[in-house]
């Protein structure tokens, strides 16, 4: 069996080489933190949960199955930690009373490239608008959008992480896109 870079690090960690765990942490710290931040929307909690994730990974690393990608296994652990946190500590209200940016506010912004009026919004503002819109849809759809488009995972990897059949993942992502389209239409972005 040929091991990838992550698996070599894991073999070293399990063999007692602590510096390999530091290397693994450096590789995944930003990705895990960003993933957690998108889900909980709180920087302090994200830092804490990211630390909890690495403690958990270290304590269960001996259970890792080398037949699978480490990243998929790790995201599954992270996903479960975050979902547990959300269930214990937050009551999400998926409503339109969020502090999302409306199209009108974006258009009135000074950060617009104007060609014959307001033809084009700056790329960063569009991204910000889209992610704020993602925050409006229910968590069961939002989390799959994050895994697919922020973490750039394949459907089968998302299925393993979310413990769902691949067909359900595809259906929920399709449904999420429909919900996003409706939210964007409500905001007048397609008019």
C-alpha cells in the first residue's frame, strides 16, 4: 500500500514522532478553522473548537483506517464536533431577519465598477453577498454547501463526512441551490 503525505505523517505520529503532529496541525489548521467559523459564525468559539478538534484527532489517531483519505476522516470528526456544539449551545433561527446585505445596499455602495449605471459588482462583494445568503438557508443544506464549495470535497467524501447516502447529498445540494436561488430572487438580484 502506497501512503500519501498525510498517512506518512500519521505513521510517524503513531511511531512517537511528535513533530509530525505539529506538521499535520499546520497543514489543516486554517482549513479546519475556516470550516468551523462558517458553521458557528463566532471567532472565539471557532478557535476553541479547532483546538478541540486537534485534541480529539490526537486521541483517536490510532483508530484511523489507512484505506481511507485522512482528510475525509478528519472532516467527519470536525463535522461531528461542530454539530454537537451547535445542538448543545445555539438555537439557530433560519429567517430573513438576518443582517444580510440587500441588493439595493450593494448597489448604493461605493465599491462598484459602473458601466452604464451599475452593471457589475466587485467580486468580493458578490462573494460576501452569496455567503450571507448561504447563511439564510437551513443548516442541513448550508453544511453541505460549505463542504462542497468551501472545502471543495467530492460528493462521496461529503457523504462519508455527513453520514448520508451520496444520492441524499446530491439531492440536498440541489435543494440548497434552489433555496439560494429563491433567496437571491427575493432580494431582487435576478431582476
